[in-house]
C-alpha cells in the first residue's frame, strides 16, 4: 500500500501555512441534504443511524489510535540538520506548533533521534525569580540543542519576561550555538507583540488538507487494526474513508479538515467521537455480513450531527481571561493559574471547576489545558471577543 | 375642506389595532434583539443592539402613517393642516418632550452615543444600555440606571469614551519620588501593562511622565480587550505596577511632603 508509506508531513515557512476550507458547494449541499432528509418520506435506509452505537473506547483505540508523530519527526530531521548550521556558524531554527499538533512531543523525539541535547524548560519559580542560572546551558555551544517550547520560558507576569528576553538575546548573538526551538503558535503571537527583538526563522507543519487528512486517518486505522478499514456514513452508507479517488475527499473529511484547521490532533479527537458500530459487533474483531469482503466497516456519524460546541457565556469575568491565558502559556498548572490571574483564588478555582465540568478544560500532564475538541470553538469565541489569537 | 374622514366604529377599531400592533412589535423588537445580541460575539453584539432604536422608529413612523391614513383624508392640504395644528399644540404643551423626541431622531444619524458606548453627561459616567425615543439610559459602575433625555444633546457636552468601537483608553497614574531611574521605571511599567490579562495587545501602550510639585507623575495609557473591564484593568495596572516599582526600590512620596524620604 503506497499511500501508507507516503510521508504526509511537510514543514513550511509560516507565511506558506494554508488553512483548509470547507468547499462552499459541499457546505450548501450538506445543508440541503439535511433539510431534504427532514422532509422526505421515511424509508428503510441501508444502515439506519438508530441501529448503531458509538464505538467503545477500546475499539476507538484500535481504529483511531493516537499518533506517535513519526512522520513529523522524519520530516524535521533533515530540515533541522540543514537549517541549524554548525558550531562555527550556528543558527537556530524555530518550529512553531498549533494546539493539538503534538509539537513538543515531536521535538522531544527529534532530540532523541538526532542525539542532540534536550533542554528542560525552567521551573516557574526560576522564571519569576529571574534566575539567569537556567541559561547556563547556552555556554556549552558545541552540541546542538532542542528546547521544546519557548512558551514555557515566560509567564505573563511583570517579572516573567526576563528569562525569555535573555534567551533570545543569546540566540541572536549566536552565543547559544546551533539548535532547534519549539514554540506554540499562541505563545509566539504574544511574544512577538511583547518583545521587539528578532525571532529565529520559523517553520510550521503544513495543515492537512482533506486529502492528506483522509490518508492520515486511514493510516491510523490500518496501523491500529493491522488491516484495511472501511468507514461509511451512518445515514446513507456512502464511503467516508478510504477516499474513492486520490483527487477528491469525502464531504465528511472535507468538513473535518476545515473545522480542525488541518491540525491532525484536533481532527483525530473529533473523528474518534464520530465512530459507530452495529450493536454487539466488536470493531477489529468481527466482520459484518453487509461489509466488504476485503476489510471491516465502521460507521461514521453524519457531519450534520457533529455538534459545534458552544462556549458557555455565563461563567463570569474570569472565564475568557482564563481560557486565553491557558492558550498563551500552552497550559498552566492549577496553582500557577491562580497566581497569575488577577482574581481571588476562590473566583479562579470556581471558574476552573465550571469550565472543567463543561468539558472546556482538562488536566494533562499536571497542567490545565483547553480540551482538544473544544479548541476550534474557544478560538472562535476569543477571536470574536477581541482577544489576541495565533496567526493561523 | 373635509379634514377627517367619516369616523365610524370600524375606523377607530382599525386605528386602535394598528397602534396595538405597533406597540407589540416595538415590545418584541426590544426583547428579542437584545436576546439575540447576547448570543453574538462582541462586535456583532453592538451592531445588533444598535438596530433597536432604528427598528422602533421605523415601526412608529409606519404606524403613524397608517393611522393618519385611516383617520384623515390624506390629501396634501389635509396633512399640512394636521401637522401644523399638531405642531402648534404640542409646541406649547410639550416643548421639552418634543425637543427630546426630535433630538432622539437626530441621534439616529449623528450617533453621538450608541448602545455599549461609555459616555459621560453632566458628570454621570456609565455604559449606554438602551436608547429610547425621548431618553437614553446609562448604567453607572455603581449599578445605578440614570435616565438622560436626548434634549441634553442640544446644550451639553457629551463625552464618549469609545465612540462605537471596542477601544476605550484607560490610564493608571503613579506618583514617584523625583529621584529614580526613568528607564527602569518605564520598562517596569511597560512590562506591567504588557503582562496584564486585560490588555488589548493590538493597541499601543503609552507611558507619559510629567513633573509635579511633589512628585514625578507617570501615566500608563492602554486599552482593555473589553470596555466593561476598564475598572478591573486600571486596578490591575495600579496594583501590579506599584509592586513592580517597589521591587525596583522606587520611593512613593507622601502628598504635600516633597522632601519625604531622605530629606533632600
């Protein structure tokens, strides 16, 4: 299977990043189809949606397993070697990552595969006490280094910018030697506004358009189950994946690519929640009698039934500020969020709990973050309210 | 000249029905549009709210025209005669009221204030919450509604802090002992503003210094993301700015004590 071996990851300059859009004709078509289905005479669909149930978590793990970002690491390896120069003529490459793109994990794996130094982020206390000792690693400039997230070297606090200022000064003076520095797209948007200094030349993983996303999701299913999986739309049985032709993705995948901004992590999260099966059939283990003989079939919720999550508006003044701060810092530990926000601890705690209950926030690796599947809604909300957002 | 048409029960009922329908429509527009606006994001919310007085005016004019058509034989002479008589009567009896109504119409195209604007009229400062035909209501930061007739438009100065946009400048003031390093102070105050969670970062942060009798005054001027957060923003700038300045060892002279500190 040639498609499987194809590396879908490509790193491009920030200006070349292209967010996929849902085609207008498909948006209109899906709207008309939805209205038509509400009014047409009920008949017997091949696979009525009410006969299906959502895939259990264990099956989702097989059919849509999380990514290990191997393709991204492979694409970056060559780029990093070419762009970072040598100890004599050092250069630092910045790799910008969007929320849900797995940037920090990718860079961590990159450091391991290249045998470069992985620089740990400073402790929040080191940032707030302006402890320049953290920068001592820049003195040994011989070995290239990888710092996974520039966003973890600052805090939005009056004393929280000193370390990142000093770090960028050392990078710009070539004192830090060759290296790769990761930066979340929201942190980068903020730091570029706040720090009037040159930033290293940046690349970003190109967004997955609908075709790439379809191939990537098919690869995930193949990797997870060890064989080809067919995905069909639950209401009409139309093929969702794999695409019938190399030139046209299904309407579902087209919409999915647009809503997720082409970020594979976000698309995967939405995808995982759209998968269904017939009752009492275990995906990956059994084959339905109606399924093609060359693989197994999974049903996909029609796009019209995938909800657009609405950010709760009645959670008080701390709610937008908290969501924005979490995005600018690429997540914060709970106690640090309480310290950074200008609200009483009670108010901040209450807001965190309310947003967590609503599903907007989740705790990952000890940090509060915006839930991956809520990211498109939160970004749209903050943008509408006039907050700074990333450039993508 | 026959001014009024034959007034019979049917004509009166029709007129009353039109007036009633107009009232219902006005009431509906005043309830439904703010409800829809609350579900929209910032800019769209302001645009939606701004349509409320306009829609009301259109409904009132349409209803008036229909009622006049029912009650009066609508020839040019009759309309002029009726308007003249009404104008004379109303001019004497409700001079201020009519002045406010006319000013209310003027506000629709001059737009000296819109819903969501922060205005100051005769020392009363607050957010414009609604604009009626005769008066508009502002809600002060102390949660008091003040009703101000549009008549003020003719004679009073109306200060509009954001003028239909979301950009409302705030200023936090700091009074420092004259002996300090201004570069350090400016950097600390700029960092204070730049790290405020309320800051509209796309707008500039300006720091202005001036020498007073007993202190050097610094004003940090910046814009909050949301105009309603102006007091929280100024508080945040003031408290965190003071902390940052204290960390620098800058002294704050007591008012009226120019030599406080080292006695120099």
